[in-house]
């Protein structure tokens, strides 16, 4: 179980910081990144209404000490080996550690195994928290969006710029998409240059996924936090009030 979760999470790990405090090993903190859809925005302009979502890339640190350091009572039995691989070399190879323990005398093994079991449980809690943040939470939001909007969600790769940026997009923009710099529509720009503005001002955009759109009048913008159940309910109620094609 622990090995499977560790394998799933490793592709999202950036680095591990070690703090050696004694001969038993090191306290460690590991940084993980994720891309998740956390907010839905409903925005209306004079020519229509769009419901969109922006993927957000975030970095979070987790205490991974149970993976890198043995607790008292296990640290004095025999020397532990480290795992192989650039991302794993700070962590103890517990599979090899368990195999070594099998050679212990019965009287020692009786005291050793309960302590090892307890530590393996702490590892499971540690990895479970990482797995929840890195994989489970983003997947819950994706499932909600796909079910609500009946649309397959796309996950951008690491090469995609997610924040606001000067447009260098190879794919065409919607003519009604709003420039994040001047507030004008894309169709009002001349070769991506902002109208009636400094020569250096060009169309500024941000990666998003269009969920729904319709004709409409007026101008407003509302956001809905997908990590909040009440906000998700409000979004569904708004969709019921809006006439989409």
C-alpha cells in the first residue's frame, strides 16, 4: 500500500530538504507541486456569457520525516539503507529494512515488529496526506466539473504558462475574449496590439478552459470556490438560472 502511494506521488515531488539532528537519521520536508482547477468564473459581457475555469499550479511542503528517519527503538537494531533514485535517495528503503529484520532472533523480533508496524502506520498517514493533496483533491474537482458541465477536462502540461502573460499563443483566441491588460476584446486588437494604448501594450491572456457560453446582456463576474461545497451548490443554482445553448 505505502509503496503504491509513494510511486503515485513521486512524479509530483520537487525536492526534499534534510535536517540532520542525530545518528538516527534526518527530519525531512518534501515539496510537491500540483495543477488543479479550484475556481470557476462566470463572466458576462455585452455580447455573451461565459463560464470558465483556470488551472492553478501550487507548491506545498509536507513533513516526510517518517520516510527518512527511524524512531527510537528501531534505530539501534541495524543500519538502514537508502532508496535509489534522485528523488528517493533521502528516504529509507523499508522493504530492505523489513527483510533484514527477518534474521533477528525470536525474542528480539517480538519487541521489534510492533514498533515497526507502528512506524509503518505513521508512514501511511504521511503518504495519505500527500496523496490527498496531490491527486485526490484535484481529481474530485475534475469529476465535479465533468459531471456538471458534461465536458472532458484537459490538464495542461508543465510547459504551459498558467498565469497572465503576453500572448504568444499558437491557437486562435475567441474574438470576444477580454484582454487582461487593456480590457478590450481580442477582435479589437490589431496584430495583438492594444487599441488606443502604448505601442508596447499587447494582448495579455491567461490559460483557461471554456465550460459553457451563451448569448446574454449586461456585465458581471462571479467566482465559485470548488473546494467549498456551498460554493459548488451556488454554482449549480446559477447554471439553472442561465439559459445555455
